C-alpha cells in the first residue's frame, strides 16, 4: 500500500452505527412491554372495555383501623372511661380527630393496607377521599370513633356500585395515640367486649357475640410444618356462640404440639401469634395472661362459648372450623387487656399453609457384584 493510500485510509470517517436498527429494537421492546401489560390487565379483569374499581363490603363483620394501619396520633385526645363524660369527650375529640384526617399524608398508605387486608377480590383500584369522623355508641362505657371515606376509582377506572360493591368505606378506630412516642393505646375499650359471652349468648352463631367479641384475622405467615392429615371442614353446623365448631381430627391433635410442648409454655409459633395480636391492638400484651388479664392465650369451649383458657388447661381447644368454609381452619385465641376487656381472635389459616415434613431419603450402599447377581441394589430407601 502506498503512503498516499495509507494516509487516506487513516483519515476516513468510520461508518455510523445504523440508527434505524436501534430505533427498531426500542420500538419492539416497547410493543412487547405494552402487550405484556395488556395481558396482565386481562388476567386482573382490567381491559380497555372494563377498567373497574370496587369495594365489596362484608356486612357481617366490622372493618377496623388497627395497628397495621398508619399510626393515628392526636394530641389532647381524651378517651372514654367508666361511662363518664361520653358526650363531652366526643364534642372535644371529634374536631381533633377530623383535623388529623384532613392531612392526606397521614394516611397515604391506607389503600395499600386495605388491599392486603381485604384482598384484591374485595378492594381494588380505589381512591379514598373526603374522610368524615363520626362516633358510634359502644355501650355503657364508650363512644367508638369511626371514619368514613367516599370512594372513587383511580384515573381511568370506573367505580362499581352494584353486585355487592359500595361507594363508601367505614372503619372503626381501635388504635390511637396521644403522642408520637407513646406506646399506650389511648382507646382502652374500643373494639373490645366486657365479656366473652354477652348477655343472652346461649345459641350458636349468636349475633351479638359475633359482632362485639369476634375479630377475624388472616394468617399470612410462612408454611406450617405439621405431620398431620388435613381434615374435611366446612360441612358441619356451627355449635359455638362465636360461629364455629371443633375440629377433632388428626390435625387438631397434632396442632397441640405445635403451640405448646408441655401445656405450660407457649411455643415460638404461639409467641408469634401473640405478637401478631399485639400489633393489631397494643392493649393486648404479647405474653401469657396473668390473673385472667393482660395477655393473649388460647381458648376453651364452655356453655357453647369460646372463653379464656390458661396455658395448662387440659380442655383448651386449638383448631376450629366454620360452616361453609371448606378451605381453612381457625385458631381461636383470646386477647385480654389490663382492664379485663377482651376479644376472641379467630385466625384463619388456609389448609394450603400446612405442609408435611420432608421425607429423608438415603441410598443403600452398593454391594459387591457376584456371579449370581446381575446388578447391585442401589434403590433409594425411605426412612422416617
């Protein structure tokens, strides 16, 4: 190559990268992403023709603002007590609580918590607006604070108001603090009952017991390893005033060993349940009860009602079922506050959460081949 040709080659500008190819790739990736999103929306019931939002309320159960929700802090709030000054307290408390709700940043994560709590089949694509505080008479001791939101659909979504859906959502507030540093729930009576068996509670599915005593929680923890046969549930009538009946199968027998080893000490699993209840409502300490108060314990059935059982009570029950719920069992535990007011917590555990222990497989050592055997026995041997 001559010097002139070499010099010319050095000064030539490299050919540009074909921009058309990059643009084509970017366009393809965007199209692929849009297609994937559209298919996902279809699976979730959200299409161009049907972008719906809804809240499907369960009218048989109270929806609570609990310890898993954003922390309500209202300085100067005066809780009710011993039936005195209910009207006076309400007049002073309502504007203070309403003022807290007037700042949406205080409860910006509420929609996320409600979706987790209720499930997307009950609460989806909803925007909470216009919170309004009111009070409900909770009996001789209390006026229960409540907040009602007007519902709207997210941008581009139509709020459904038929087929069990509603345009408003109300939560009964059972956890409130008077300072950001406080760990003491100011609402000592809200949501609780003075008795595990209210007056007249002598029939199964007693409405007042279910409304005032029961609290329904979902077990969302890790899989529960238990070597037990899963029962068939949901087919028998409820027998307790709380709307449950006993599970008497293998699962109940084995479950006892899961929550306690000696009927005197709570297992790590049950301690986790105690902490779960305490987070829901801090007035129930995450420890065993003492002198029939101040803790979380399991239940016994007495005169058709689920009542407090000491850890060493041989008649304690561990697993319950509900009529028409064939997919879960319920762990009944009772939270008792320092003032002896209580709730019966029915913790719903899906049957799919129970898994059997893994079977250990060991290989039989290979034997030395002989003239009489065509192959050594190397099949895995199951041990238990």
